[in-house]
């Protein structure tokens, strides 16, 4: 019987979901976890699909480690834990076309692509959702460049390693653009907070009793008091006008 799992490379842990699937098989849970962790140790920090072929009669099992998802491979190459989350506003990294070709070659058997060029485009497409730049450009633009033949030499030559100089250029570009995006985001957050504070202050002022209104009788009382004093002064005996 085959059981499919998604585990963190080298860090599979016991849990209710795993126990529910493996418990009825009568296999040694501790050994399964230990063997899976050994088999996936090369994918630390990545979510890896694993298939267990279990024989309930003999209580033995075989482990098949499948290739991690394209997104996981991209994150591993960039050394990041997650994508942007705000792909249109914040970028998560800047990857070389050669690295995209490398990932495409790794995933060729799993991707519905007729050739390496098509597979590379699928990898670049995943960069879009992760908020990852390719060659310091929006990933959507790169797929257009691939179609036009700009990277035919790299793809046909199956070049999978960018030069050290290119890696540095991509890293420097990303550092600058990321700093600018973070500054813009903070400015927008500060402006939004100020706007909300102003609205809250206005709401409190509007809700205060009598705010902006003169109480009935107050306006009339003031001149009446002045008039009364004037009459009283005029009526005082012995004083000249």
C-alpha cells in the first residue's frame, strides 16, 4: 500500500496525521521517521513529497523521495524561507536565468513541458507568484525574452551556473530595490496611520456633548447681564453722570 506524505527535509516528526496513516499498517513508526529523515536530509528546510510503499503483512516499507516543488527549489536557490506575500509591492529575491534552467532540468520529468525551453518558462512563471525577479526584471518580461530567443544559447547549452560576477550584480540590484520598496511601504503605512488617527480624532470631537454648539440661553444671557449692570450703575444715587 502506498502512502503519500509531504515532510520537511530531514525533519519529519511524529504527529496525529502520520500516526493515522501508518498506525493500521503495524510498521515501526520510529524507524519510518528515522529512515525518511535520512533519505531527505539533502533537502533541509524544504517541503519534500515522499511515498512510502508499505507491506502490512511483513510490516516492511520502501521509501521513494520525489523532487520538491518548483517553488521550494527556487526558495532554496535564493536562500529564503518564503515568497513575498505581496508580489506586486515587495520582491523576495533576484534569480539568474541559468538557475531557472537548472531547476527546469531537475523538474523536467514532473512538468508538463515538451522541452527545456518550455520547462524554463514554467519555472519563471512560478517566480511571478513568489515575487522573485529574474535577471533583475519582472518574471513576466523574462518569459517574453525567452520566446524571442534571447536566452536560446543558455537553454540549448543547458547552462545551469551563473558567473560569480552575475550573482553579485543580481544581489546588489535586489538589495537596492528591496530597500526602496521597504521605505515606500513604511511611508504608506505611516500615512495610513495618520489618516486613521485624524478620523478617530474627528469622530471623538463630533461625539462630544455640545461640541461646536452654543447652549440655549447662553447667548441671550450675556447681553442681559451687561444691560442689568448698566441700569444698576445709572440708578446709583449721588453719582454724577
